[in-house]
C-alpha cells in the first residue's frame, strides 16, 4: 500500500489516510455564523474521504477577521451552526478540525471577489486593526494598526482559549492555531513586523511568547483533541523569520504537546520574494521533520497523488495538506487513489462512479 493511503495514528485519533484538506477562507459567513454553504462546502470533502478536514481560519474575536465574511467563534451562539458540520464529517469518516485565528494588521479587508482592499475603520464593515507594532502591512495602502498593550495581548490569549473551548463543544477533534501567513501570531514572530521592546518583542523567546501562551490557554480546555500549529517557515525577506527559528519553535511546540506542525511560508510582509514552483515549501517541512521528529504537514502546489506519495516516500513529511486542488476537484482523494492504483472504499452513494 502507498504511504498516502495508510492510516496515521495520533494519540487519540486515527486518520484513515494522509490527505488533509487545508483551511481555505470562503468569506461567506454572516456575523461569524456558519451557513448551509459551509455545511455543503466542507461536507463534500468528507464524502470524498479526506483523512482530516481543517475548517477555514475562524476568528476568536470580531476584529480578528480577515473580512466581514469570516467564520467566528467569539460567542456561544456560534456553536450550534457548527455542530451539523462536524457531525457530518465524522459520519463519513473524516476527522474534523478547525483553525483558530486572529488576522491582526491584515484584518478589515473586503471580500476578495469584490475588491482586495482594506476597508477603513470608519467605513461600514471595516474596523480598527491591531498588531504587535504600529506598522501597516502595506505602507501606502493599509491603515496603521493599533499596537496592542500587554493587557490587550492577555485578552487575545484568553480569547483563543475561550474559542477553543467552544470548538470542543462544537465537535472539532483537531484544534489548529494559525501562526502563519502574516496574521497576528506570525506578526509577533517576525522581526520585520514586531519591533516591540517589552516581553513580547526583541528576542526569539519574547517573539514566540504569544504563541506559547495561546498554546497553554488551549491545553487547559481541550480533552482528547489534537493540537496542531500552522507556521510560515520563512518570511521570504531579508532579516525576517527563518527556517532555523521555525525548527527551534517546532521543537518547543512538540515538547509542549503539539502533535502536528503544518509547514507553510510567507505572508508577513508585502515585499516578500517567493520562489513559487511545485513543492516549493516541501524542503521547509522536511527540515522541521528531520530536526525535530514532530509529525509534519507539507503544503503548497501539491496537485497529484503521485506527487504527494513521493513527498512521503522521501520522508519529507507525514501528512499532505491540499488546498486549491480540492477547490478544483472536491474528490481529489478518489483521483489520487486511482492514480496510485489504490482500491479504496468510496462513499456508498458514489460507488457506481468507480467503474
């Protein structure tokens, strides 16, 4: 059997294969509430037998949304609309996960299909952004974020913990902290964004403090849930966050109870220079896996089953996270199995499609 279609045993969960639907923002929520769209969008991947499905970046506070269409878990009322989604995933054999997030200075944007611009704080559906420092993402286009005070940072940590507790009640079995793509946690990690001179800025220990405090807050409220973290392994910019720091942080996360580190890259600064090509992020996942032995996920322009299998065969990752290819083909898992010569069980209703 291929590695891609072998099971992965976590401490309290079993993934039926190594294919994970990566979190993908859909900008289709109303006041943070999930709708029928989210049930159908995420449910199709469970019918397609993905090993795990990670729900899009879900904001822990209203001002932590990328856009006014983002999902949220900042209030108890959000829970009920999410329960049918997690129940459906479990019913069809996928492990349901959620990515908890705060967009920081990269918040208050319009929906991308309308206009990729930040909405001013004094405009409808816009709000004041926040960050580790008063530095906008794009100096000439974006608003200056409010630099969080220490007390406000503590409130963010508490909000992550409260959102995690709600995620448990909603039925999620994987809680992923979004520490990548230039959003708030990553903003604290990157010396290009975080120029603080207190306990949350400067040294590696200080810049990682927010993430480690969020992790501790989440550990207090989970029961059997698996904690994952998504990291950007490099800022793709001189003087930024880098792979050496990522490896060091991944070891800390592993030592403190994180089961999977999902390795992506970039997003912190607008002047990044990315070497965009197939598997361009895989070497970073491979470095994290080799140096720490933590279960590692690879993501980025992975489009076929054989490509994913080769990454696993080369011991560059333990899991394959797929995003846009699932948008193109919600039954990517079935196609990957066919391409690798694997005879996997399809959803009963779809069995006729195998022939």
